[in-house]
């Protein structure tokens, strides 16, 4: 029997840049998908979250449009890539919220893949696992995500955030200040990437790069967009500015300048809200109130369209900010949100139990 602890992630800055091969700054967080599993001839998995069992044979892997597609996708991609694996019997649980914008899908994918890698001796490197999981989500599940989520779940490092160039996959770990707390705030607004405007944003980015004859968003300057249609100019202008903000945020965090880092986060949020159209009233409310109550900075995290937001807060104010924002949110929206105070975590891990 094996136990796998697979973290979620937040992205502190650099949203919607990974699918145009730009810069991001995620961190794995200490909320986890937990998988207990052993080898078996078929695949049979019980979810403690949805309280149901999914079962399939290795020769009958077909998309079913349910939560287990992320598991099916991993088995499918391994077979597509020529890896020989048997089945598994397992129980999935943990404290990582599902559907809240903290990358529970990538966390589940990597939990299953890490188990299979260990149990069946596949000898996959961490980067290979990240790329396989992304390909499974793109080609089997049908979500056109970039590499950010899977890379962060695999490569997380305790007490550090990661600066990642999603083009070259070169990355740098930057120590996160010990006197700063990360507040993750789930708005209660569900969003589904595959059926949302996420796909449209990615299409616009890809078409813009083709029109400009550029390979990555890192190569584009804002003045090059002037001949594009207004929507393309507005959307891709955000991506160009966000790449620049990620570089500035990296430099600020390297030097311990948390205030500048926070200001860049907040600027990122309002650019996302006003020019990329992926925020919501609930996310905007959190950002305004968190900063008002003492956060260094705040923004939506992940794709947007609901889900979660993140703030960085002086450690001594973290609980006070969380509670005050929650009280205001309940009064304004008549809905009790969920929040977590999280820390940077190591990536996915496997051990025998």
C-alpha cells in the first residue's frame, strides 16, 4: 500500500500567461489530495469527497465526463506513450477543496501518476510527470490548460515560491518571507474551465502570436499590437503587461520588498478584471476589502470566472483580515465563503504505508 500527498497550488502572479509561454510565479500549498492505493488488475477508486466509486478496465478507457476523467486520462496517456502499467485500487481524500481554483484537478492527476510511477517502476522524472499530466488534461479531458498547475504540483518547495519561464521550463526558487502569511479565499462561485471563456482567451492568444509571427508572449511589445482588432489588442495587452509584472515581482521578492510585490499583485488583479474580463463581483470585493484591511496585495488566482482569490498579509494581521473580510462578504452576498491560511509546500510525495 502506498500513500501519496499531492498539493494544490496558488499562483501569486502571472495569470493566463502560461498558454502563451510567458512567466508565472506559483507555489504549491499545504492543502493536499491524499491517495491510498495498491496495485490491482483493474482501476477501482473511491472518492471520500463525492462519496462514490468509479471503476474501469485498462482496455476500456473512455471519457465519461465525471471527476474520474482525470484518472482515466493518466492511464490513457501512459498507454499512448508506451508505458506498461497495471491497474490500481484506491481511496481519494484530503483537505484540498475541489473546484475552488486551487488546481485540484492537477493535484489528482499527479497523485495517480506519482503512485503509478512508484508502484510500477516507470522511473519518470518530475518534469516528465508534469508534462504527461498536462497532456492528459489537454488531450483526454479536453481542458486546454498550460503547464503552470502540473509543474507547481510536482516541483513545489517548502518555504519557497517559484519563478517559472513556461517556455524553457527554467525555474528559480525564491524564499517566501517567514513573517508574511498567504490567505486563500474561496468565493463559493464555481467555474468550469473546459466550458468557460478560458478556451476563448487561449484561442485569442494563439491567434495573436500567429498574426505577429511570434512564438511566445515574451517576445511581444505592447506597441506591436496597435494593428490588431480591439479585443485582441486589449486581451494580449494584458498578457504583455503581466509578463512584465512577473519579472518585477521576482526582483521585488528576491530583495525582500514585500510591499512592491503586493502592489504588483493588486495591479495584476485589476488588469485581469478590466482588460481580460475574467474576474467577478465576488473576487473584486475580496481584493478591495483585503487591501483595505491591511493586506500587502491581493488578486484572483487561477483562471478566474469565480473560484478563489489570494492575498499576502503581515503574519500578525492574517487572521484578523480573514475574519473581517469574511464578515463583510457574508453581509454583502449572503453567502459564507471558505478561507485557508496556507504556506508554501513541497511537491507531490509517495511513501509506503
